[in-house]
């Protein structure tokens, strides 16, 4: 559950949790989406971004904003928006599908 919508709290967490992408060395932060999936997000704001970061204790929650009008409202309220790192990393294809199987999983017998 999100505990703060304060952009200052989220920005402080971005500074604390900032790391570099192993592939392109860009500053990123790992976030948790509303479906509890992990998602790397560019650490630096992007005026065309659609990811709103929210402080949730010591974690960053990522809210994906759909409509451009919604994004504009959040930006006007002082929230910096960001971009999914998978969209900006020049080597995203190398890591984005890393855990996907090339064929469907096989069913084990006897279990």
C-alpha cells in the first residue's frame, strides 16, 4: 500500500536506491508495480515519461499513467515522471527476455 504521494519522499528514495544498469551503465531504480512485479525505471526524470514514483516505506512503487492529460496534471503538481528502462536501454533486448523460455514448460509425471 502506498504510504506517501509526496514527490520529495519518492525523490529521496530515488537518490538512495539509484544503481547503474549492468548493460548500459545508465542510472536506474528498481520499482514495484501495482501488480507487485519488479520494473527498472530510469532514475532521471523525463518530460515524456509516464511512470509516477510513489514512496511506500523504503520501497518505490511505480504507477503507469496512461493518458497524456493525466501525466500533465501530475507534472503540474510537482511530480517528476520517468520512463521504463526497457524503452531507453540500448541493450534491452539482451536482458528483457533473459528469463523467458524458448519453449513451453514440460509437465512432470508422477506429481
